[in-house]
């Protein structure tokens, strides 16, 4: 019969096995290098190339408000990009892009593990064994955080909470203050602090109601966190608070134009979905084992106040996305703040809330019973699987290791540097003297290879440029109402859209049997934007009629794409 101490060895083994598997995966990533798969959506197609452009332009640490990053979309103010005072930027500045990405991945997940372990060890250590704490922390580490886009905004929340709880309960050390001071240098204000602040205020209210004790140090700590964020994010703060020499394209954001219709059915579906799976930008995982734990404790024990508080917080987070939809539909077109910031991003708090709830539930388990320990081990296994199956980047890398084709390129094939080196050699001119556009291809590919583009994916850029760019694709937008709504109501992806190609799709060269039969781009607008060449992933059948001359096609036996390079005549 297994004793309590011997069974904890199973959890210790489970936790260390998860960590060993994670380390093995990291080693595999470093070994694969540029041949590894890297998430494309909101990653390689945007955030990744932003950092490379800033590095190439020697503007990573440029804080002047009038600085222009010349390469994308006719030139974009430096303040539209992230602050250089961020660990992620430092990594990209000193290392090659893929090494910076992989090292950032490792650092973010180390911090996620350390933070969760410290938090649970300090505040659940009397009720949870070392093995259970280790296993929960290891599972948290496996969450697929959007680490380039977010840094430790989500992954580091347990560490930040650990520091604030120590201050709240008057057990702080200098290291807690150091965590709070350094945290903004590896996270992002706009998707972090407003939600941290709300959570910290709620936490303080509960503390005050229970203890009738006003903790000035805690309040001061929240202000310190805000102050450091304002220093780190100075360009963003300056552009929000003070007049700039441009109007952001976000001024035209209107969810009533590009969003799905908000109905009771869609709202209920969104709430239910939020209760079963976390949002992918926050780190996607299914909550199956945690929900089962709620049922077990509810049926066989008793849900405590802490359980109910955490459950209520999770439900509130789920409801904020729905409330946000109704608020945006009613007021976004008239309210500038709602074009910059939306309340549905409370979902960034969900991973921590779910894991805190799970730790609190497990602390109610009767660990003296063998069957309970077996059930717990089963739940841990379920949760590992529920996290693993949502980690698309890792799954695709496993497929690569097994030499399986899954229809998407690895890092090297996505950016196709060898093909673009050949294109640059053939064109011959100084690539800063003209601009290019991409059809059926993410503009980030050309941007990564050093080309100046008329198109791009930017979450903030001048509205005047959006209006100019729209003229180039206006006929194509009129052919497809959904495409028109997508660009006019949002427009962060300013692409040379074709109504014959799904927006933002990847066109593999085996699809080159398809043609774009009737692309309608305005030659005059392309010329105005200084577009000299068009890179297409599909042949444009009516190229001559829109003043495009095919120069050459580019491919290799192993390339993902076949490029058609056209000159704008």
C-alpha cells in the first residue's frame, strides 16, 4: 500500500518528468535553429519582424518622438512600436533573431515556473506537498505563452503576485521590491497594468475587510509598478497623453463594421468557451482537470470562500469579453479610449486564476486516501494533455521531427531568405530607393529580408497612410463586402488584398496551379506609394492589363513558396 510520503514521490517524479521533457524540447529548438517551426499568426507575421526592423534601422533604443522607422508602410513613427527598454528588445539587439526568440522562450518559461513554485510554496505549502506544488508549477510552465508579444505579462503573474502578497502581509524582503521594479522591463503596460491594478485593488479590499488594516506599503508598491511602467513605456504614454503629428488608424476602429453580430446566443457561446479554454494570446489550455476538481470538491468536501472568490473572478473575466462586445458596439465609434484599450483583455488574468483555483481545490483533497491520490495523479495527467494539445507550435515541431508535412513553413522557409537574396541580386538597385508590395504573401516576409514595403501588419500607424493605401485596393474591396468591412473597420493588416484569395492565407507553391484571374490594383496609387515591384505567391493572369510586367519566378526544390516578381510599369 502506498503511504502519503511514498505517493508524493510519484508527484515529484511527475513534476521533474514534465520539467525534463520541457528542457528536452528547448534543446530540440536550439538544435533545429532556423529549421524549427515558429508560430506565424501575430508572431512571425508581425511582432517578430518589428524587432528586426528596429534593429536593422539602429532605432531599437531611439526615444525621440519625431523618429520615423522608414521600412514599413511609407515610414511609421517610432512611437508606434514597443519601447526599447524591454528585455525582449535587448535580446533581439544583441543576438540573431531566431536565437533571441528561443532564448526569450526559455527565460519566460523559467520565470513562469519559478513564480508559480514560489507562490504555492509560500501560500499553499502547509496544505500541499512538495510534489504537488512542483507538478502544478511544471504544468504552468507548459502553457504556450505568446512570449515575444507579451514577455512575462502573463507568464510572470505568479511571481508578481508573490511579491505583492509578501508586501500585503508585511513579510516583504528587498527581493520583492526588486521584482516589482524589474517586472515592467519584461512585460507590457497596455495589456498588463490596467488589469493587474484592478486585481490588486480587489485583493487589497478583501484584505482590508478581513483585517481592518490599511497597508500603505502595498499601495505604494502599486504606484511604484505604475511609475516604472510609465518610464519604460514613455513613447506610448507620450503619444496617448500629448498631441502627435499624426492621427492613428485606430481612430477608425469600429467593431460594428468588422466584428461578428453580437447576439444572446453568440454571447453565451463566448462565455461558455471562456470557461472551458483560455484565450490563445494569454496562453491557451483546456481547463478540464480543474473543472473536474471543482466538481469533486463540491460533491465530497465543501467549497470554501477562497474557492468561490476565485470562481467568481473567473466568471467575471469570462463575462468581460461579452460586456466588452456590447460596450464597443454602443460606444467605440465615439470613444477614443475604446479604440486604444478594451476590457476583454482581462482574459490575460485567466491562466493564473485557473491555476490558483486548482491549487486551492487540491488543498482540500484528503491526501491520506490512496484513491484520492490516484485520482489526483489522473487529473494531473489530464491537465498535461489538455495543455499539450493546444500548443500548436510544439505539436508542429514534433511533426517536423517526424518528417510529417502539415502545410505550413518552418521559420527558414517562411522568410525564404535564400530566394530573396536572389531577388535582391537580380533587381540590383538600392532597396531603400523603392518600395514593394506583396500579393498572397505576408508583407512581413519582404520586410524581414530588408525591403521597404507599402503594406504591412501594424497595430498602430497613421490614418492618413491607411487612406492612401486604400486607394490601391479599393476595387478589390468593393468586390468582397466582408473584406471591405475587415479593412475599413479595423485595417491593422494593410495588405494588397485580392478578392480571389483568402485574406492572410499562406500560399504554398503546390497551389500555383491556381491563378489570380482579375486583380484590380490602382497603378496610380501604387506609383504614388513608390511601389516599384510586386511579390506574388500566385501568378496574376491579368498582369498586363494592370501595368504589371512579370520579371522572373523564383523557387527551389525545397522552398515553401514560388515567387512571381512583377515590375510596376
